[in-house]
């Protein structure tokens, strides 16, 4: 790419960040109420958590009614984290917002999504209490460069601020690129990510209770691989939160 083309594309990106669209990117209604950015209030009101029962350990939502309990997988063998929770299922407005945030570059939505996470899960004491550091799931550096930002990092930054707990980004790193998880089956996903994450050897994480943050939870293999790397680095415990679960 020529220098001029590169400049133009970075200006384009800048323009996108500075000038918000004038209509809701979900329903196309005009954004005219104060504070409305990217998505209208009416659409945001439809962003709700789920009442579905969930696994007390891995956070997997169950279909149907009933209370929280352990899923068959966690009864068989516990994952390397103590607890994971998603705020919503990956559909409807939650999905629309995540797609706008992640792939259309509307970074401002990190605030909406982090706020939603706290509103939905904030009362679950055993998820938040004692957390000493917040860590985002990293992207491979080249991927982060092409996307312009790491969606998990911005969410983690917002959560850390809301929780008044330090953010530790850049310590857990992704050391090799991996194939898109969506194109793979569960077992392939597991292999695809093996050894893809590492923790840089600098002090600060040992013995800590860590909250790991990502945007979407699918099979959980990304979270599990990150937790393995964190556990190897000597953390005391890892809990995880995601905005939505596919
Ligand atoms: Zn709307
Ligand atoms: Zn489970």
C-alpha cells in the first residue's frame, strides 16, 4: 500500500471514530436524543440478560426452566477456571451490538457492553468479590493491528474502572496466529489453540485472583487456553466473564 493510501485509510478510520452516524445502526431510526451514539435508546432497551439456568462452574446456559446446577462436562472434569458467566445469549440486540463493536469499529460501544455486563451479573458476589486484577483475552498482534483495537481489552478496561481494580493488559499474550475458531469443530478448536497463549515473565500476577474478560464465549476453548497460561504463571484463581454466549 502506498504511503498516501495508508494515510487515507487511517484518516478514514479516524473520521469513523470522530463522527458518529446520524441513524441507529440497528433499526435506522434517527439518533436525536442526547447521548445517543451509534444505536438508539429503543434498541438499547431491548438489551436484556437471560433468565436461563446456567452451569455453576462453566456458565453454560441450559435450555428450559430450573435452577443453576453443574453441567455434565463440569461434573466429569472441572475446567481450569473456577467460574465463568456470560451476561446474555449471543442473539438479538446483544449480537447486533457485538458485531457493530467488533467488526464495524464502533469502539464507543465498549461502554454500553461493559455496563450491561455489570448490570446483568453485578449481584453475583462469588464472581466479583476478591478479584485483584482484570486481564483481557489477547489478540495476535497482527490481528489487533488490522482490527485497530482489541475488543476484549476495551471491555476489560471499562470493567476494571467500574470495579476499581487494576487492569493488566499486555501480560497475557497470544504468541501465534490461529485459524478462525468459527470454522472448526470443538475438538479442532482445542488443538488449534494449544500453546497459543503465554504470560510474560514479569511480577504482578503471582498469587492473584484474576478476572479474565472476553466478548463472546463459544466452546470455551479460548478461555481455557488463556487460563492454562495464567495458571502456569502462578495465579491463585481465574474467573471469567463474557458479554454473550453462542
Ligand atoms: Zn434503534
Ligand atoms: Zn459446566
